[in-house]
């Protein structure tokens, strides 16, 4: 393992856009002393490492996405976005520089740091150098004689095979010799005809079989026989045909055996037969490479990789090796690791080392058996060829966007060529032998060199410091937010009794929204604590309509609204109004339960800080490391709950109430014609509909409840002094309705209301005397009568009233008031009656479930009758 | 607007409309120049430039509010753009539909009726636009042209319902009732373009002719594949009689040949195939079809000859002709898939077909030569051309090797067969199972068995057979033993593991595995017999009868050995069983077996079974009489 910090040396700086270079598209290639470099812009630079100067700059008609060098033929192939593949002959390139050297003064593209080096002219590339015009190409790789491309079709990725076009010969665009479609891809949104530039480019690479006969790719790798056969099948091994590996932005890793890809010209190959999906990484594939993890046996001179490595953008790493299990089976060993992401680029070096760059660091991991020296005692092909855990070692270089292992490898070490996000080209020499270099006598030349090294070291460190500082700031901020959230939670949870420091009051009102009257709930969030609610907090309001449960036991529907609370300081208030209904169908199922809670999104606050700072972050906005925090993680603090029942939902158009309610049940604003039409169509309209007919011709449903006057008086206390008990009762019932005050002001004891669906509901309160109950004489009582043409509304109102009375009785019982003596026998009689009736209800309901339609109608009739009987000696509360 | 100048042509254009029109005409001329250039990069670039120019022009036209006076030009530019784009990409893409839709919306925009129609699909949009356009006679020609392109798009994406509807609307009320697309296409008369209309790459009428041919061709092929032959015949006749480029005509004739062959008129089919061969430069499909025809007729010599010609025809890599920068018939045809009669595969596939047919029909020498050629084709990388293996739908690559070895043995070239087998094993050496260590075997017990593809065993079997032919009995027996060792260690569940691809698993069914075991056992038994070790032979034959009860050959070998050993009772019992079996119809079809195995089984078939049975019968009768 590299134990010593690398020696970093800056070579040159290149123009980079504001915010740094984005990873994915820059490339750096090294051939001898020459470095070919593209930064993702239209320019390709040729840099001479020995002379330390820029020798040429080529300008292409579009962004350069990929470079590949065919060293044998001295040709550089360049993929230019929206344009196609260009081929530059390197001999010719040198010539053209000297030829065109005089005319170009256009050096704006380069900022050569080397003083004294003349600014190189920018050579526009001749369109004739385009060997494969195709605007949809996303990746390519070159083998000896063939060119493999990956193009994005409208719905699918297309792998195409061409006879290698070269610039010198007469290029034949029709030289396609094979094609196959890969899995479907999600088309990038863009204006028609102009596909948007993809965020992630697919990765294409070529794996060769071990035999030397097969054509080799310049950037591909040779795999040892067993792994090759396992991955690509016996056919490929027999044919000794290279295979093409594709890593797609959706995470798929698939392969095609090159020789099977050759198809007849007219027909693309059958994907089912040709394409094999090896794995799904579930994050964009950014790198495919191969390593030698096991030491070579003495008699093998050719080094073939025995481990395939695939890296995903978020750091998920797949390693595949061939191994023999105990029984001698050849079996793939597949292991997934998680390395720090997002991965900007990676490279495979010798000695089983994988270099990968994230925004904060350049790491090296060793895939040899746990990094431990190979144990010769272990039999060949034993289990556990891959380490169970990878430990990345930092090299303290940050924001490297592209990386390549230099061909000028020093003895025993590795030299990496890297381009940083700031556009600096550097070499990192890794000395793999930990022994310290022997001290040499200091000469003046040595000193100069030393100072240079120190300076570039400072440069790296300062770049790294700024990125780390950003990360620290972000983390501090997140911690502060978390602390605040902790305080709020503690305050809320500790104060179970008494007023809560943060409260939410829920009120209801009818209002007119979009030409329709809607019952709205207003939640008033009040922060009376000393903490402020910051980013990350949200108010969740759940509206649960449960009235269906009253009828048939079906579950009600729940809707949850989440409203971000943005900055609510101490003493601040925020009001949120939500519609409760009626919905599109005109129905409003009362009662509705509205519950409020505060929710704290951990992800929103902490997620950003956990993602490593990324100078190229603009390329991937709003991205968080997956799996660190689950999607829904957060803290939920319940605040309040309230049930909106029929008494709150009634409207009283006959009473003079605020203007919008005075308009009548379903009449929208203004236009009389609309009003007319509305009443015609509406469910509660006068002209049509069965309910209105029923209202006209059937007697209204009635229910009564009697409450002893004493009980009511005790409950009301002094608040309602000076008014009749009937009026006070009515006012008490409608206290949460806007009409409550009017009832009081006009001293009403009966009101005519309108239910949400438009039917009328009549509430009448009068004082009665109950005679036959108490031996001591008649009891003063208040009779509350509910009348409505709609049975459902009558029931809902009845239910609401009983709910209130129940609560009142419970409160009164707590205060210990004693009821008067009662004629117990009479009560028993009533009780027994009710018992039988209830039993009948039960059997009827059971029958209703099993019967067919015709007889169930009769049963339902009977059920209604029984219910009426149940109500008829009305409920009496004392 | 149109200024008349005395000098005519040299007048500078005066309005934007003229400028745009000029630009369109110039781009169309550029595309036409590109078309005449022949296949080259220059042509590609010129065409690409023209396409970009048209795109830009379209952008500037559509940047302004739609106006009736500009509409004809705008629609023509859309048509040119789509035509060029589709012909360059060799297919219609989804975004072209959006371009068409945009054009239609622009027409509606001039009529201020856009809002009401926005949410409708393309089909309803067309309906509405064509109704509106009756008010705009000047737009009509361009609109019909666009409709033609829409029809082409729907045809190529197989939206025939939409296509029918569109054509019904285009034809107006006269044949609204007709559902027949061919009839509809024939009755559609696109209005002639005015002489001063903007230039187009392809006019509506030629587009209609292309549509007509393409539809008839498509329809015919589809009916041919689904098996409704008479209808296919009439559709294909329709395609052949319409305006048809030569290459398409060859396809149509070939399809007609297939159709007639299936309908049982081989002579007529032959006539069409000859016409197809005379007609064009693509000889592959008609030759393949001819070989099928001769096979059906039982004329093996002619079949083999046409396959040889097919191989030769496919070896000539035809230089692709530059596709026209127009909507052509080929563009609208489905890509031939393996199910299509027009699919003739690659050279190596044809070569394999030839070789295997030679082997099946008993032309062993030819078969051996063809197999060797095929292997050379597949493995030789010195040639610049890559050849795909014949799979799928053919056998997997190892099986091609095995068949080659079998053919060589059949042809009496055992030494060559051994070389092939050794090559196969050496290339696969890294995938062969390692011999499990003894101490591990002891610990794990015998349940664990190494996976090995059946073809490795088959290789040993063939090697053994080669040795048999060379007279090296000892080597042969040792190869058969190796084969058996592997075969009996492999359990069926192992088939899912290992480097076998789906293709490899497909061709080794359980039946094949059984037969392979039986073949190896019989082969070894025969060698024991030859070396005089009858008891050992008996053991092997007994085992083979148990392993593969359906294999009668094993029983005959067993019977013979039993008789030789004079084990009369067992022999009699076996004979009775055999007699009973031979009375039943033979149904153990060997067609599902791999060709190499079938060939191998042919070598070990016992001679004169009937005489053996007869002899037995008489001898038994004799003993009964006694």
C-alpha cells in the first residue's frame, strides 16, 4: 500500500469554466511523452511532457466527449458531441502545426503557465476529418480493425460495429457490419430533434481473451481465460473473440461478444441472443476496468487481468473474479463494495490497485486478497479470492476529474496523470516501496526542483483546504439546525400538561373558493416558545374522513397536507387554510378528523452535509448519498386534533351571517343564470333529484334527545345567565359554528340550517317536563329535536349532538353532581326494550350482508323502522 | 408580393416570404446535389448541412404567428425536413410525429381554433385539420404531402387503424365505408402541386406510390408468416405489379416463391425464384428459398448446389448502395427477422447449413470439407473480416466443432478429427473443471460433482471413436472411460451453473444426455467385445440398456453378447421384450438430438438386427420342438 504521500507536480493549467470542470467528459491520455487532453469543451490539447509545453490545440465543432488513441496507427480518435467521430493522424498533426503555426494568433483557449512557451495556435479541425458523422453517438472504442460505437436511439441504446474508418483512405460511412439494440433507455427531455446532452455518458470498453491472436483495443484489457469464459461464455472463448462491455447510465452492465455482433447488413441482431446482462449496479456506471489481483505464476509471462471492476457514480463497486469451489466447479465470485462517492473518475493501475477520485480526495484501494501478501500455503483456487472489505487510502489530492496511468511508469511505482477540476494537469508519482529515498547532496539544481515540488505541494493543499472548509461549514450548519430541532422537540414533548409552547388551533368556516362553497379548516400555528422553527420543519395536516365508518364500517379516506414552515421565529404565527369539502362529487362526509403535527425532515437538513462537497456540484444538483438516510426519515411531533362534525358544517342562510354565507347553499357568486342553473343541477336543487322529491313528499326524519335542565345549567355555569335555557342550549351546540353569536343575539331557540349537501336540517330546542320518571315529581328537561328530510343528515346531526352531550356528561360526572332519584323500574324497562331492539338490529344487519338485492330492500326498510323505534322514547340525560 | 421584373430571375427577393422560399429551394437543391454524389462522407455532410438548414428555417418560420400566406411554405419545409431526416436516419423516429403535430397545430392556429383541439391525439387533429382545410384550398397540396408522410410514419410503426382513418378522411366521403387500405391508397389522389410551389424533395404522388408498394409488401409478408397463404399471394402479386424498385422486386418474388412452395406448387415457385435471381444483385434470399424448395422436393443434389451458391453469394460483401434521400419502399418495410422468409443470415450461417445438410444426407467428404472451411472462417483472424458464429439459431460454437469432428470421422479422417478435438479442449482448457482434491472429496462426500458441459464428454466420445477408427483400442477405451466418468458425475442440476450460455443449455436436453451415456457405454462395450472381454462388454451393454431404455441398439448388442456367452434364459427374456417392442411402431424420434450425437449413434448401430431376431426365433423354436 502506498504509505508515502504522492509527489505531485503541476504541469500546466487549462481554461476551465466557472465552478470548475464537471466530471464525466474530460479525458487525458498519455502516449510516450505526449499527453492528449480534453476538458469537456471543444478543444483537444496536445502537451509535451518532456518539453513542458503545449504543442497543439485542436478545435472541434462541438464538445469533446471521448478520446481514444490508436498508437500503432498513430491516430487519435475523438468523439465530438452532436457531430460524430473524428480521426486525427498524429504525423499529420505535427505537420499541420508547423504549417499553420504562422497564421493563428488565437490563443485565447489556453493559459499556458509555463513561461516562455509560446501560445499555441488553435487549429480548427477540418470537417473532412470526420470519419463517422452521427449526432447520436455517446461512446466508442476502437479495436484493431473495427470501431464499436454506442448511440442513443429514441428508445434504445444501439451498439454498432463499423469497419475502422481511417482518415487517409476513402472513408465509407456505410461500413457498418453489425448492430444490436440494448435495453430501453429513458430518452432525455429536449426540444424535438435536438436531444439534450446527457448527464452521464455510458462507458464502453473491450475485454479481450488471453490469446494473443485476438484483436486488442487500446484502452481495453485482456482477461484471463477462466474469467473470460465465465463472463462471456464458451462460444466467445472458443472463437477467441473480444467482448464489448457496456456500462449504462441506468446502472446496467451488459456485454456483447464482438464476433456475434457481426450481422447481416439489413437486420440488427437479436438482442435476446446477443446481449447478456451481467449485472445491475443501480447507479450510473462511470468506470469499467480490470486488475490483476493474484501474483503471476513463474511460468506465465503475459499478464492478464483476473478481476473485473465496475464503479458506479455513488461509489458502489462491483468486482468479479473466477474461482473454483471445493468441488472443482468454475464459479464466478461476485462482490459489491461501497467506496466513498460520488466517483468522478477512476483508473486501474498495476499491482491490483484501483485509483478513484471523489471531490474531496483521490483514493487508492487494493483488491488483492485483503491487501495481505499472498499465502502460498493456500491451495490454488481457494475461496475468498476477493477481500471482504476495501480500505481506501487517501492520496490527499482532491477534485481530480480525469485520471490515467502514465505509460512512463517509474521503477517500482506508478505515475498518474490527473486533471483537476480547476483545470490543472498534474502528475502524481506514487512510490510503492516504503523505503525512504537516500539523502543526496544538495545541489543548486536539486534545490530548484525541491522548491518547485514544495510549491506545487502547497497548491494541492490549498485546493484541498478550500474544499474541506466548505464541507466543514456545511456540517456545522447542519449541526446547528439539528440542535435547534432537538430543543424544539424537547420543549414540545416535555410539556404534556398546560399550554404547549407550540400550538396549533383548528377552526372551520365556509368560504367560497372557485365559485363553489367549501368548508375550510384553518390551522393557526403559533410559536410561543423561545426557539425558532427553521428549514426542515413542516406542518403536516391530516384530514381523515371517517363518517363512512358510521354507516357500514368501511375505512375512511385520509389526505395529508405537508406545508413547509419556513422560518417561524419566537412569537410568530402562521395560518394555513385547507379545504375539507365538498369535493367534486358534492359530497362532504362529516365528521372529519383534522390532526396537525410538526415534521422535521432530517434528509433536507443533514443530507447536504453528508454528501461530500463537490466543486463540480452544479453538475448534479440536489443529490444526496443514497442509503445514508432513508427517504422518509424525520421526527414527527403531534400538535392537536379536532373533529369537525355536522354542527360545525351547518349553514344558516336564513340568519343574517357574513355575506358569502348569505348567498344560500349552493349559489355561486353573482350571475343569476348561473345560480339558476346551479340550483337545477345541484344535488339539493328544488327541481330535480330524488332527494328533493323525498323532501317534498315524505315526512322528515325526526330524532329527539332530552337532557335534564339541571345538568345543562350546571354545565353552562354562569356564562349563559339571563337567557332562556333553550336558547342557551342551542348556542352551546352551535358554539363552534359562526352562527352561535347570532343565536345568542336573537335569543333563538330553533334554527333552520342547511347541510353541506343542500338539504335542510331543523334544530328545535324547547323546555319540557318529564313526568313518569322520577317519584319526586316531574323533572325539568330540555328537549332537542332534530328534523331533516334527509335521514343521513339527521343521523349525522344527532350523532354530533350526542357526542357533545356525552362529553358534557363525562365532565359533569367528574365534578360529582348527583342525579335525582329515579324510577328504576321504568329505566330498566327502557333498557330492556333497547336491548331487544339492538339485538334485532344486529340480526338484520347480518342478514343484510348475505341477502340478495330484492329481499335486502325489505330488510333495510325494517332496519330503518327499528332504528326509529330505538330513537322514539328519546334519549334522556339527567 | 411577386414582383415582375423584366430580367426575370436576377431580381432580388423583396419580402421575407420570398427569402425563406429561396432558402428552402436552395436547401432542397443542395440535398439533391448530395444525392447524386454517391456514397461518401461529402455527401453525408452536405445532406446533414441541408438538414440543419431546414431545421433552422423551420425554427424561424415557426417563431412567428401562423399566417395563411406562409402556411404552404411552412408545411413544405416540414415535409422536406421530415423526408431528409427519415432518409438519413433510415427510419422514422418519434420526434418526427411531433414535428407533424406542430405543423397541424399551426394550421389550426390560423383558423383560431387551436385551443379546443390541443388535448386531442394526432388522429383527431388530422380529422379536424382536413375539415378546416377545405376552407384553405391553397394549403391543400402541402397538407396532402404531409398526410403522406404521416401515413408513412404510421405504416412504419404499424398503426394501421390510424392509417385507415387518415386515408378515409383524405379521400373524403366517396369511400368512407371501405376498410381496405390498399383500395384506399389507390383511390387517394393528392392534388397536383402548383408550378410555383416551393421545391420539395419528393412529391406527394410519388410518396403515395411508395406507400402503396410498401403496404402491399408488408401485408403480404405478414400474411405469409401467419399462414393465410391465398391472401398473402394476392397481396404479394399486388406489390409485384406496382411501381417497385429492383431490390424490392427481388424480395417480393422470393416471398412469392415461399408462398407458392407452401401452397404446394413448386414449379411456379421455382419460376418466381428464377425471376428473382435474374432480377437483382441480392441473391441470398432466393437461393436459400430455392434450397428449401429442393429439399421439399427431395432433390438433394440441387439443394446442396443451391446452398453452395448461397455461400458464394454471401461471401461477396455487397457494397451498400447509397440510399436515396427520399422516403423509399425499403424504409417502410420491417427489418427482416429470423422468422421472415427474406432472412438469409450470414455467410457462416449458410456455410453451416450446407455442411450439416451434407452430413445429414451422407456426403461425408463434402461435409468434412465444409466444416473445415467454416471453422477456418470462424477462427481465422488474419482475414480482416470478422465472421459471426452460426448461432443462434444454429448450434453453439462447441457443437460446431463436434459436428466437424464427427464429419471428419465419418469421412475417414480420424487423425484430423483428433486434431479438432484437441484444439477444442485446448481452447477451453481454462474452463474445464479442475480435478477436485482428494481430501476435499473425502470430506464432502460423493454428492458434490463437478459441473461439466455435456459437450466436453462428447469430445472424449468422439476422440474415442477416432481412435477406434485408427485401430488404437487402448486409447479408445481410455477416452470412452473418461467420457463416462464425466457423464456420470454430472447431475442435471449442474446444468444451470458454469460457463454454459442459454444456447448451450438448450441443445443438451435430458434425452440427449441419456443417449450420450448410452452411446459411450455401447462404444466401450464394442471395444471390449473386439478385444474378447465379453464379460466386461456385457456389463457395459447392461448398463446402457438401463441408462437409456428407449435405445434399442443397446438391447441388440446385449442380446448378441448374451447369446455369445450362452446365457440362454436371459437372452430369451430379452428377445421377447425386443420382439414386443419391434411390433410397436418406432417412435423414439432422434430428430431432437444434436447432429454429432446422431452421427455417432449411426456408427454403433448393430448390423442386421432382423436376421439376429430371426435366428433367435428359429433357434427358440428348435429348442421348443426338442
